[in-house]
């Protein structure tokens, strides 16, 4: 019930904005942790208590039977069943550890040793698809060898400062666990071209890549992925909603299709530009160049025009637009609100397939 004061810094456009918030601690922790967005109308937020070591141990014990070891005994990674249908199960794992069409060994831990003293059920699986942009691979195995699929409730929210547990498994080193918090969750990228990841200070390396990331209640919130964070000491997490979408596409098509509108360069609007357009929020991007023959060029977009909205959503950053374009349905048309010489208008633009499966706008 105590109230504490914290100072939060966030980047808005080219500036760092500092805001002071009062936080009221709670007697009982909410499931999803604490939000530090600073968007509450009254400026008050609810802080969660830490997860105790015995609770972490319980989460790990409960999760371990559903975490697979993928690859060789000496050099491998983790994985877990996300989708099941008919006689097959599909695991997700680290997309940088395997190759498409590869036959690979998968080991599922047993709750207790069998009559022959084995702790694992071992089978061969096939990599049905790899998304190298997000670092996700899907492996198909016979369902009779696999545990049940994890619950994929994508309505659960994971907030900054929520505690997470990463449970990996590789051969005899089952229970390769690391713990930490979600350090950032909005369009954070391992590289400038790959937005949409979350950052955690929990260790993501070697055997626990491809492992499930669990919240304080033991619910699945994402997968630990490779790629190396741009921030020293930080691990990378792909959110469950994106993971499920990518896995489904890989199962159905063997590849992930991303949208593309053919804009070569974009620049955030400065304060003077926003003032001219009567914008009191940091939104909008100025087009630097378009690709000849691309959807943007065919829609008569040109250098100097300003993109304000994409399919009804204000454009907050270059990374935000990349996500919206990449996840737009290929072959469909969307509406874009632009500004030209201070005048706003809406145009329709086709979504093409990104060349080579790359992540472009």
C-alpha cells in the first residue's frame, strides 16, 4: 500500500522525455507484472512482488516435461510443441540452429525413467520451414512421441518489468534455466531491420535458445531466440502472438510471406514539420525515395511526401511502419493517409510480396 516515486525516461522522436510517476505497491501481485508505460490517466501504476525461488522451481518442474532437446548431444538447442493436428506435432525451435528440410534428432523428457532406465523418448523430425528473419524454425514429428502442445493464449499481456523464466533442455542438462525481467517490449530489434522483439536480462545463449519463455504464473509468453541484442547483456524474446503466426505459416506454406510497398528511405518528422500539420504527437514519416516499379511508385508516392497513417494507424516510427507493412496481407490493398504541401489525403496502395522473404518496407 506504500507509494513510491520513480523517474521514467523514454525516447520520443529525437528527444529523451523524462516523466515522474507515483507507484502504489500492491498487497497481491497481478499476473502480468508491472506496466511502466506511464499512460495511466492518474499517473499511478501497480507494482508486482518478486517471484520467490521456490515458485521458480515449481514453474521449472512443471514445464520441463514439455521442453525438448533438439540436435546432437554435444551441440544442440531447445524446442517445444506449439501446434498439433492429426498424427503430427510441430515444435518451434531456434531458426539459426537448423536448416530447412533437415532431418534432426528430437528428445522429449519422460516424467520418470522407463523400465530400461531411459529419461528421454528419442525420435527423428523434419524441419518443415525456417524464418531466418525472426529466428524461428518448425520441426514436424509424429504425435505419439510428443507431449501436448503448449497453451497459446495470446490475449495475455506481458509488461515491462514482468519477471520471466526461460526453461531450456539439452540432453543431460535438462532444466537449463535462466530468470530475469522484460526490459523492453515495443519494436525492439536485434538489428535495425528486424523490429518486434522484446528484450530481457535473462540469459539467452546456446542450449536455451528456442526455449519457452514463461511469466510468473508459468504461462507461455514467447520464445528465446538467437541474433544477439544490440544492447550488451540483453537476451531476445519473440512474443507468443508473433511466434504462433510465424509457426502457422511455416506449417502451412513452408515459408513466411511478408508485405512490401517499395519505399527505399524514410525519415522521422521534426518538430517544425509536425507543427505545420497541427500534430501534437510524434507521428509521421517523410519519404526519402521510392523504388521504381514498386507499389509506392505505382500509387504515385514520391520523395518528400509524408506518411501519417497506415490502414488507420498513426505511424509512430520507421520500425512501426515496417511491422505494419510486413504483416499486411500480400495481394490486398490498404489505405495510407499522406500529407503533400500541408494537405492531407488518403490513397490506396497494393501490398506486394517482399522480394527474397526479406524484411523491407
